[in-house]
């Protein structure tokens, strides 16, 4: 039986443990958490078979290690795991940026007979912590697996199969393409939601469902999103430039005051959303 070590027991880590349990995947699950109350919750909620206060102990004998922490914490936590990693172990993660992380993990695992195969499950919630864990978080969600150029095909398949067993749909692509695409489809929406929340003044009484829907993700973890912006800066700035161009075009239409052109702009946006999400 395979052993899976979940290192980090917040939303993503706890949801992975719950997903594997719900689907009766035949694995033994180890979990690491810093706080005693989180370790107790992991056992009480059935997230893991064994919990540890030391990351090196949590990964001991693990076939696959899943690092479920903010992007810039991943390499440091991987270093803390080194003493317990067995030869041939595969490490993966749930981070939202990949190119910078791949480079950092080379140094973190230097000299080790282990392999890092990055992953990004495109799902989540503004909720945080182990209590937010959801056995169906990964169900039907796309997970992008981003192996380094010389990665072992068997290792890629093992990581892909882990996410499939949690209910995810898996696609494989290179890290640069991942970061460029996700800058537009994930990272830009979050920073726009944050900017919108900061633009509403003190008018909470008048914030209806439209404001609530479009700013919901602004409640996400500040550390997680600071790390994402810092590790995907060029791609995010390019996405922001494209977005700024759309705002400039809208501003020009507003100045022009042509109702038909404004309606056509909104219609194009409506149709594009339908096309993207069909």
C-alpha cells in the first residue's frame, strides 16, 4: 500500500485527505501540521491515519509527498523534509505558480535521490484552515501537472493518478505556459477582485449580490496571494496590461456616449464568458 504524506493541513491538504478517504483510495495517509489542535483535528476528521509535528517524520516512508503550503514556503518546507525522504520519493505541491518554484526546488532537493513534479489544482475557496476541508473540492476540477523537462514519465503518471483518484481532471503542460495562462484566468481575477474591494469606499450598505459575487475571492489568504504575485510577476503584469487596455477601451466608449456601441461591448463580454465556461 502506498503512503501519501500531506505536508500542510489547511484547506487544500485537508481536502485532499478527505477526498482520498471518501473515494476509498487504498493508501496510508500521513499529515504534518505545526499546531497541536490542527493535528488533533486531522485525526478526528479522518483526514489522516497518522499526524506529526515534524515534517521529516511525516514524510518518512512516503511514496508521494504533497506540499500544501503557500508557494514561497514550499522550498523551505521541502528542506525540512529532507531527513525523512526515502530514495525514490516523489514530491508535488498545490501551488498556483510553477516556473519560479521549479527553480527553487532544484536547490531545496539538491543531492537527494527524489523527484519534484509540480501540480496546480485549479480549485479552492476563500475559506481557510483545516475546518474548511471539503471532500469534493477536487471533484471535476482541473489539475495541471507541470513536470521539469527531464522528469521521469512514471513519476508524472504517479502524480497524475493521485489527483485523478481525488476526483480531478488532469492535464500536463510546461511551467512557463502554465504561469502565462493562469496569470490571465486565475491571478488577474483575484487582484481585480481585491482592487474592486478597495474601490468601494465605506458604502457597504449598498453592496448587493454583484459586488459580493465579484469580490468573494478577495477574502483569500493574503500570504498565498502575495507569494503568487511575487513568483509570477512578468506574466501577471502582462495580464494587467491587457485588462487595462479593456478598461481604456470602455472609458473611450463611455466618453463617446454611443449607446449601441456600449451595448455591443457588453454583449461581446457576455458571449466571451459563455464561450470560456461552456
